[in-house]
């Protein structure tokens, strides 16, 4: 679950001056869809700011990024974590509900993400608990439905929650900025699919854009992809650090080509993992520094179900 206030600093708000120790980690296998940023996802807007209102097409150059993580045993993505930057077949994001559909080029399987408020209400900055399936939720319940290669139709029965950290919308109800984290369990199962949805709200430092603003590990310790995209025509130097105030049990690994630089017009994937010595709650902050500025990625997890 995503609970409590978590520090997040944009490059314009914070510069790092404290002594830091570099991250050291172990490599692990993960499949990440590292897609180049593409413009002009199609957004469907609410014709009126109210639930059940008619929707009309609205074109925009919105940046939509979804980090879709999966534990071993999760029915939706079968333990495969992905990051979706582009190739959106549908982006329908209003305060009356959110529906996103993505697929990799040439892929037959799609991933979809739906988040609905309680009927008659609008989405706002809040935590939504006790979720039901979005398309079949009862009165008084908010809804979620995530689909993937493992379950193309999603879960029939589910539990979960989502938290909206940041939201802005225009007068018609079209979402113009969003930071949403979610977790979903199929049936009575414990393994989860979980992640973050960012619309025009991704952390950035210089010409580098990050794929996530929060990462919370479940009771298992999967390896999760965190990506930096360089939109410029020049390589960008980068350093990933963690605070030296305490011993961390989070690791990060990447390829040799991404250790100190993100190549021009490229995306680098950094593999994050929680390696706890014992069950318990763990927290740290990953600092990404480039061009003399930094962004902070809060990391947390409850290893062993603590």
C-alpha cells in the first residue's frame, strides 16, 4: 500500500550538497519496455465537469508514463514489470475517470489501466481504498481494473487501492497533470500488480525525464525498472546516489553504457531491488544528479510482509 507522506523534490526545488555514497547493487532479470518518448497522445475530455457527462475528443501533446510493476504470482503481468512511455492506443483522462491503453509496437497483447471514483463523485487528491472492479463497482465504491498478458480482461474479483498525489484539470474536467500510484490483487491472492501513472508530471532534471516519482516495494522483493529518458541531441552526464546517513538495503544496477551518461535521444534502465537482511519496513532516497541539479526518488518497502 502507499501510505504516509513521501518526499519528492523537483530539480527546481532542491540541489544536493550533502556527502553521499554511491549505490552498489546486484544484477537481476527484468523485462522493461524502454520506449522512446512520442508526442500527441489523444486525450478524451469531459464535456462537463461531472460524472456521467458526455465526452468529446481533445487532442494534446500530453506526456503519459506508466510504471507497471508485477510480483511473482501476479495474474495480470505474470511477474514481468514494464515501463510504458508511448504507443498509447487510448488516453481517456478526466476527473470522472481514467482509462489508458498501451501496447508495444507489433505486440498483440495490450495493457490497460482504469481508475474510477465513487459514482457521482470526481477524482481528487486523496487515497481510495476498498476498491472494486471499475466496470462493476457497487454504489459507494471507487474502482480499478488493470489488464495485461496474463489476464487480458483483468480480474473478476479484486482488492486494492490507489492514491492520487497530484492532480490538475481544466474547466471541462480534462486532467492536465496527474501523479497516481496504485496496487491491485486478483481475487484473494496476495501477489500484486502495482505502479504509478504520470501525466505531464514526471520528475525531470535538465533534459532527463524520469519514469517514476515514487517506488514502493511489496512484501516480495522483485526487481523494478526505473528509467531516464534523454530528449536532447547531446549525451547527458548522470550520477545515481543514496544518502549516507544510514545503511541502505536497496540496490541499483544498469548497463555499462548508462553508468555515467544517458546517450542522446536514448532511454537508460536502472534496475532497483530491495535486499533486506530480515523482515521489516525499509526506506531510502535515490538521488539522480545531472547538470548540477538533482531529483529525489523515494524508495520504501515492507519485506517479509512486515
